[in-house]
């Protein structure tokens, strides 16, 4: 099975998420969430993790995390393993709590930290858990706007810095930024992730690829490595899918999904040939992702198309 790339270097900045096994809840009480936050604090103390934002949902969590010591794997092992042990002992259960490995997207901090913090903080509102972001107690938002004390391990200065040096002003401006019209339905910044790995401008992606990925030959990482270095055209993707998918509607969805995942094109550019808006492209990709995870035949067909597309652009 292909695996996502793990890129580590001093000062790397990530969006990290991990979901409960079989999408089951990973928090069942107030104490569970408090304990998880304690482990984040320990990760800060022991491993130097800088937590820029967090949100604990019911069956998953989101973190914005910076690693001065290039040690994300150790940080996440501590957090997830410690919390799993606590959760299992408390409920006299055994086995995995989280679904596979955590997902970590390497992020170009200067361009995306602010947008990602808003995306993370608005998760409970999008999920209809609360009407207003200020009402959700299990994210860093309330600390960001001064409604509760900030944990010692939470770093708010960097994102506040977008709005000025005065803390009171930065808090007000950040609150306005999160609450502004259209923010709730704004494009998910993670829609622009390249090869399920890196979020940033092309120059950042190519710089990371050259500096940290050249020479890596882990077979399970090859699909992601190739995706970073290859940008198949729309015509190549369409041709391969048309040759392997008879169902017209399924083929259309798969083309859109693969164009978003591998072409490097914007959502607007992807949507134009299909008469779709940017938000519609995102919705199609989200639904297809669910379908491919649930339908083995679709997943097999998708993998076949990916291999052929990458082989063509590598030739």
C-alpha cells in the first residue's frame, strides 16, 4: 500500500489530523479531551513542539504544529500512543484507537498559517455542533480572542502578528477575520495540497523536493514522490480514465478527482471544462474520496489509472 511522505526538517510547519478507527469517537467525555490536551502540553515540554492552533472534534482532531527539532514522528507517537493507552485503560478495551497513521501536510507557513487556523477553528460550526465558533470549548479559538486563558504551550503570537503588535487589537481583528461573511464556506486550503503531502507555492514544493526528497527510494513512497515531480495534463488524465472506466458519470468524477490531485491546476481551471464552480469541484472530490474508500472496485480502478498516468508522464 502506498504511504504518504514524511518530510521532516528543523522549523517545519504542519497541519496534522488523525481520525478514530472506523470513524468512531475518540473523545467520550470532558476528561478525555482534557487528557488529550495534557499530552499536547507534554509534547511541547519534552519535544519542543510549537502548537499554533488545535480543534478536538468527536472522532478526529486538527493541529497546526511547528517542529524546531525536526521530530514530528516522535511528537505524534507520544500524543497518539499516550492518549490511546489512557483511553483503553479507562474503558478496559484493547486495540487501535486511531485509524492508521496520522496525516501530516507540510505547509508553507507564511502563506497558509492564517487561513488554516480559521479553517480549523470553524470545524465545529461546519459540523453543526455549535451555532457560533465562540461557543465551542475544545479549540484554541477562545484563547485566540481572549475569552479564556491560553495554555502555556499554545503559541498565538505568530498568527496574531498578521493583525499588528498590540494583543488587544490582534484579538479583535482575528475575531473579525474568522466571523467575516463567507468565511464558513470559503475554500478549504487543504484542497490545494500537492501529492497529499505539501501545501504551498510551486517554488516551495520544488525546493522541498530537491532538498529533502532527491535520492529517496522507498517503494511505498514512490507514488507520492512521483506526484510531486510530475504534472500530467488534463488530456492525459482524461484519456487514461476513458480507457478504463465505462460508466460515464463515474469517469467524470474520477477525472475531476485526479486533476485536482495530480495536475497542479487551480480548482477554477479544473472546473471550467466541466462547467463547475470551485466549490462544486471540491464537493465532487470529497464525495469521490468517500466512494473510493468504500468501494473496492472503484479503488482498484483508481489505482490502475494513477499508475498509468504516472508512467506516461515519467516516460
